[in-house]
């Protein structure tokens, strides 16, 4: 490796999982974040003499010192729309490859628009969303679309069951729900509307056809940057978002009011309340979680490609994906530069095959008889 891998936000729930994964794979790494004492506790947890470099998020010199001799950094400190950009900037300034674990679509778009040219000038890659959201979805979309471009539409549909969430994920969700999400139609990004009021999607068995709602996922930002498509539609099962019976049908009509309320002091009050919740799911709860992601690529010539990816343990998979991505960047021969989506930063087949050792399976049908109705 060209240098150690830094973990910023290493004392948080996901950051600790990343540190343990780095230690498991035997990599040299550095722990960074705001609180030196918490970072030292993480170093003790992983059982290695790991360097600790504390740096506040607004300490530009401190961040550059933390990353200065590192080949790559994994940023785990969210909400990313509030705290992510200084770490990206420090990575560009120090010539350090960058990946993060964000699931926040507005932050992904900001990085793509603001840091592509600086990253190319620094000859580094900057890759957002290197976790469960949205590595599998972006990569299966790339594979489903191969041989069918240009596309009329790429549809990606999520089903997630049995997943607990961390405090960090909840805080990021507050940022997402307050609005500002995007849609991609007719070859351009624009502010999203309310989305489908009534829709369904045919998942593979045993899920079958499920009620779905619009999902402001990262694929809306990433897919058009590696597939030629006029439109990207992203959906998620209503039962994932509102698992209690009877709530799912209310989501489309209540979301505008929820978004408006989260632009008031209510959001700060909710963030405080989140601080009193458990930090994240137990290992047993993580292992019970499972996901299915379907990508359907509808070519302008009438051909259709379809891919399905399945897996478990969302947070564990996030740590594995982020570490693997950073290790590829830090290794000899990595030469991709710019602000890149996961499917452009790495070979999708090789990456998904690597995740196969961690419970991920995928399948492709590049010419199904008919496209699913949405």
C-alpha cells in the first residue's frame, strides 16, 4: 500500500466497524475524529497500536495533518450534508483518495458537482456512498444496463427487512426528509416532486409484488454518470419505510407536511431526542437484516436487462465495502481519478464477487421476456 488508511469519525458506530474490518484484514490505518479519548478507546478495542490523530471538523490544518501521509480516507462522520465537506476538501488538498459511508443524496450531488475537477487535478478518486447504500444498487444497475444503452429508463427498487438503525442514520434521515432530493428525467437533474401515490413493483419470490413509494436514493445521482439513460426511477417498499400496518398508504400524502416540519426547530429537538436512543443495532439484530435490490434497464431499442442483488447485515456490509474500496485505492496500480460513482471507481463484477464472501449474491437476466410494471 502507498500509505495507511485513515478513518474519520472512527469512534462512531459505523467508524468502529470500519476500524475492526481494517484490523481484520491486517491493513495499516489511522484513527481520526473530534475526541482523542474516544479514539484511544477504539484503538484499544481493535487490539492494535493504532495512531490517533484528533481533529475537529472545522480545523482545516488539523484535518490536513491527519490525512497528510495517508493513501486513502474513509469518512464515517455524518450527517454528511452538515459535516462531510471539510473532510473531502482536506483529502483533495493532501492528495488522499476519499470514500465515505453517506446515504444522503444531496451530499453526493454536491461532491460530484464541486469536487470532480479538484480531484482530477489532485489525481485522486473521490467516491461517496461506499456502503450498503448504495454500492450494491449502483453496481447491479451498471451490469443490468450493459448492452442496452441508451436507456429510456433505469428502475431500481429496494426491499429492506428487519433492519435496526444507528443514531447517525436517524440524524442523516432527518436531513433527507426535510427535502431537497432530486429526480433525473430527460437527461437532467431537477428537484423531485411528491413521487408515486400508488405504485407496485414485482420483486423476485418470496417477496412478490410489493407496494412501493419513491426513494431519494443515491442511484439517481450515480447511475447517469456511468449509464446513458433518459430517466432514473428509485423505489422502496412501503413496508420498509412504514413497517406498521396501515401506515404505508399514508406516506405519499403526509411526506410534504413532514418535510416542511423538519425545516423548523422541530428538527433540532428530534436530533436531541435521537441522542438518547441506543447507538445502533446489536450484532444479532444486524445479522437478521436482509435486503433485495432489483435494477431494470429499459433500452430505447426495446431490450431489457434485469439484475437482482441480495444480502444481509447492512452495517457490517457497509464496513466491508468501504474498507475494500479504500484498500483498492491505496494499492499499487489504481489510476482512476475524479468524483466517481462506485460502479465507475471499481469493476462492478469483481467488487460484487468480493462481497460474495460476505453474504452478497447477485444474478443477471439481460433479456427477460417483459419489463415489470411500475
